[in-house]
C-alpha cells in the first residue's frame, strides 16, 4: 500500500468519525433531518476510506451510493458484504434529508423524526464498526487512531 493511499484512508476515516459524533449531537438537539444526512455521510466517508485503503479504482470513489461502495469494497473486505441493507437505508437519506423537493410535501425538518434518525445512525455505526474491524485485522490501527485536538 502506498503512503498516499494510507494517508487518504486515514483522512476519510477521521472525518467519518467526526461526522458520526455530529450526527449524534444533532439527534440530541432535535435536528433529525440533519442527523439522518450526517449518518449517510458517515457511511459514505467510512466506505471511501476503506476503498482508498484497498486501492479501489477512481470511479468507485466518485459515487455517493453506499450500496455501490459496499459492493465494490466487498470484493476485498469481507466484513462489509453483509451491510447492503444498511447502505440502502442510508442511501434513502442522501437527498430527502436536505431538500424540500426531495419529499412529496412539507420539508425535511417537518418530515424526519427521532426514530428515523436513530435508525440511520445505527446503520452508519454498523458500517463504521465493520471498517474498524477490517483495519484492525490488517494491523492498520494508524488509520483509526484519533488525532489529538
């Protein structure tokens, strides 16, 4: 693995971890639409991290679909193959959690509730946990080690 790819994997993973915390904070504050989007972003960034790590082709890194990234990562990372349903759950929040015209009526803040946001956060956490497990199995703890503030 090149140092450049390892550094990119680390950057994407560190941001995924930060975004997960922001999502949890938004649930506490009642910003459920934002939390659902941040859950999607956590999953996307975590999966992009592992795709950089395994040397995925550039086109695999350009998508925002977690299902596509899980399918691609699953070719080399055994632990993510069972996360398709989590990817589907999170893909559903990419547009409607942010844009009023992504919903049939109303607006995201009115539409999203705590239960929906919590399910999204749990899906994101399962994806992040699977990737942490992979990094540990590969003795790549440097990717997941938190930076000092």
